[in-house]
C-alpha cells in the first residue's frame, strides 16, 4: 500500500468518526428537546397515617399521564419501607428512590405533597439544611415550577398559626404555588380580652395574639403600658369604636 492510499484511508476514517460523533450529538440534542417534562416528587417526614392519601394522589397523577419520579428523604425512609408493596402496585412504572441531588431542568415540576411546618419555616427563612429546602432552592435557581401542599395543625395557638400564614405568603412571593388550608384565620382579639369592673383590659399578650394591622377596642378599654408598646412596635392602628 503506497502512502497516497494510506493517507486516503486515514482521511476517510477521520471523516467517518466525525460524522458519527456529530450524529450522536444531534440525536442527544433532539432527545433533550423532545424529553417529556418530569414531575419530581419529594416525600419527607414519617407520618404513616397521612401517607396513603398522598399515595392515592400520586397514583391519580400517574394515571393522568404525568411522568413521575418519586424520591424519599432520609426522614421518610420508614414510609418507603412500610409502603413498598403499595408503591409497586399503584405506581409500577414510577421510579421510587432515596433523595439525592435532583436532575431538575426548566419545564419540570417539583411537587412537595406534604410539606411540614418545619420545612415551610426553613424555606421561608432561607435555611438549606434538609432535603425539602435544598430541593426547593435548587428548583428556584433553575426556574422549575414548584407546588407544595401544606396543611398546618389547626390545634396550634393563634399566634403560631399567624406565623405559619406569614411563612406561606413568603413562599408565594418566591413563586411557589401553595395548596392546602391557610395558616390562620384573621381573627379579632376581642375574645381574649379580660373584662374587669365592666371595662375591658387589653394586655400585651392580647396584642401578640392579634393577627391584623388594625385593632378595634371598645370605649373605656384599659390598655396596659406593655400593650401600648407592643402596638407601637408592630405598627398596629388602634381604633376605638363601640
């Protein structure tokens, strides 16, 4: 074989290799373009009593044609183990695995079907020390749609529920769609005032439990100095009306 023939064969081999590489790049790019958006589901916590409802919800999404990828945080491993058979039966084609760094991309959705009060507060305060908060901030950075279902414990004190409601609003401002019951009704403080000698006494505790920017009191209401300080600190408008 002379040098001219050898050179031609080498040129052909290089051309073929480049053509195959270009074809692979094109096919991969096309696959990325046509990839169906994925709904990444992050399960947190270990509430066994509430999880069957979540499982039915996920099964309905799968039946509707959503491409699901279900992940369990470290705290939810007991759920994964306990409901392994139900998961396989209701979601036979859905991968269920331990939560690691998600491969989120624009067009995907991050679903948190049972966001706890603890994770809600961490996200609102910018803390990233558990799976839920880490996944949410990664999704926010990559412009991924986030849906969170949150049901606060209605048995908690009004002041606690008011704070949870403020955290919910913070997440909405982040662009997270919050679903579930609101954190706290906007209630008047009059139920907690103390009546003494036919007049109402308003204390600092009453102000702390008040959830509105306006506070209405009856004429003749006695307001303690600490309550006035709390009203001023929170910039509450005080209105005297019968």
